[in-house]
C-alpha cells in the first residue's frame, strides 16, 4: 500500500498532544497504527498520556524554543529514523479587550506578544525544523514525502470581542498555509490548516459557562460542541487525501461567531 494512503506505520509528531484536540489526535493516530511522538510542555500530562497508548512516546518541549524543538526532532530521528506527519495543536488563548475603559487599561503588550509567540511563532518553529527531516524521506509513487497540519480557529475570521490577540495569532496561521505549501511543495510536503469552531476541551472550558452556552446556541448543526475526535478525524482525512494541499478548512458546524 502506498505511503500516506493510511496512517498505519507513519511517524507522526503532535504538538499539544497532552490535552484536548492534540490528545484526541494522538489517540486516533495510535489506534490507526501510526507511531506517535507526543510533544508538549514538561509541565503537561504528556508522560502520563503517552504511557496510556501503544507506539507513543513523550518528548517534552516548549514549541517557542528553537533548542528544545531541535532536540525533539533529533530524538524523533534517533527513535523512529524519520518524520512523516506533523500536527501543530499546541496553543494558548486569552480574553482581553483592546481597552477597558472601566479599568482604564489598554491591552497589555506582553500578553499580546505571548499569544503571538506561542501560537504563531511556535507553530512556525515546529514547521521550519520538521521540514528538514521530511525532505529526507524516500518519496512515494506520487513523490510525496510528508504532511503538515496546522490549527487555526474560526476566530481567525469571526474574532469576538476580547479576541484581538488570539484572532491575530490564528489569522496568521491561516495566512501562512498557502505560502508554506508553495515553499515546500517541491519537497513533496503538503500543508493544510484546520479552523475549529467550538470544541469540548479544557481550553474552551476557560470561558465562562454563559459564553460557552451562547456560542453553542449559535452553532447551526449539529448544535453542540465539537468532539475532539472529530478534529482528529479531519487530521486523518487530510493525511489520507493526497490532493488536499494549501487549504484552510473550517470545522465548525456552520458556526459564524457574533
Ligand atoms: C475571563 C475568561 C478568561 C478566559 C481565558 C482564555 C479563554 C480563551 C478561550 C479561547 C478558546 C479557543 C476557542 C476557539 O478558538 C474558538 C473561539 O474563538 S470560541 C469564541 C471564544 N470567545 C472569546 O474568547 C471571547 C473573549 N472575550 C471575553 O470573554 C470578553 O469580551 C472579555 C472577558 C474580554 C471582556 O468582557 P467584559 O468584561 O464583559 O466586557 P465588557 O464589560 O466591556 O462587556 C460589555 C458587554 O459586552 C458583552 N460581551 C463582552 N465580551 C463579549 C463577547 N465576546 N461576545 C459577546 N458579548 C460580549 C458583555 O457580556 C457585556 O454585556 P452586558 O450585557 O453588559 O453584560
Ligand atoms: N477548543 C476549541 O474550541 C478550539 C481550539 N483551537 C485551537 O486548538 C489547539 C488545541 O486547543 P485545545 O485542545 O482546545 O487546548 P488545550 O489547552 O486542551 O491543549 C493545548 C495544549 O497545548 C499545550 N501547549 C501550550 N503552549 C505550549 C507550548 N508553548 N509548547 C508546547 N505545548 C504547549 C498545552 O500544554 C496543552 O496540552 C489550540 O491551538 C487552540 O487555539 C482552535 C479553535 C477551537
């Protein structure tokens, strides 16, 4: 069977794999026979989560660190001799308006910077180093060598009040998709980005329940929070469809946030 027509045997690196959408992706990929490197912060549940799965190893790193990401990729090569799929799930959220007149407080600049650094720069740091490994792969019959999947958000397009930093970081990821595909297509590496709507994870749970309920009510159908495995299923679809490239895919039940 040609490589990338199924997840079986593919070496996959999932950032943010200790929780939420990334964890669901690690779970689905390992069940489908992939060999998975779970990358997450040293302070995360990464070790515990990896131990619960077959063919999964935890390699701790802060995705914003060049040095730590380089070490994760070195260890991936040492253990698995290649890298076929990268799924960038690691990310953080913030809720902060540009200016709170009640508190006479403008959006803290360091908070804006932190969100952009983790979500956008961290995602790019993973990509720029993973490409080096993928480009060394033996191509399949279609000349394919690798697949990269990024995680943006519907906030990239319908950012709510208080989401200027988060939406900027996620719009940047969506904006990177096509130029990335253009840059690395020559190596046989495809790039797609998923824009999830509202999914049932610890990150979304950081919002007040009132806000979560209001958001859920605006999902057209199915009117519920997304299940993390539905995100993971989209990752599997992207890997297994050789003609999906350079695309940003909303996965949101037709939610358009107000
Ligand atoms: C305090 C919560 C901390 C959360 C930490 C991080 C959460 C990050 C979650 C992101 C998860 C990722 C999900 C994803 O990618 C998909 C999505 O984007 S889902 C959408 C998520 N939405 C947000 O993150 C919104 C963030 N904004 C806010 O929570 C609030 O705007 C904020 C806390 C920043 C300020 O609220 P508040 O102090 O109430 O502002 P005001 O007092 O000025 O409010 C005036 C008025 O307007 C109402 N309002 C405020 N924000 C919103 C909003 N986002 N949508 C609709 N209405 C809003 C507010 O209720 C007031 O109305 P009243 O009738 O006067 O009460
Ligand atoms: N839950 C939702 O409704 C939506 C989530 N998203 C995005 O999906 C991705 C995953 O989010 P969730 O699973 O919901 O959140 P989550 O909080 O459950 O998982 C995020 C993971 O990323 C890790 N992480 C954070 N910063 C990191 C860093 N610097 N280095 C390494 N790992 C780091 C965390 O430790 C955590 O394990 C995020 O990028 C988020 O912005 C996008 C749209 C909707």
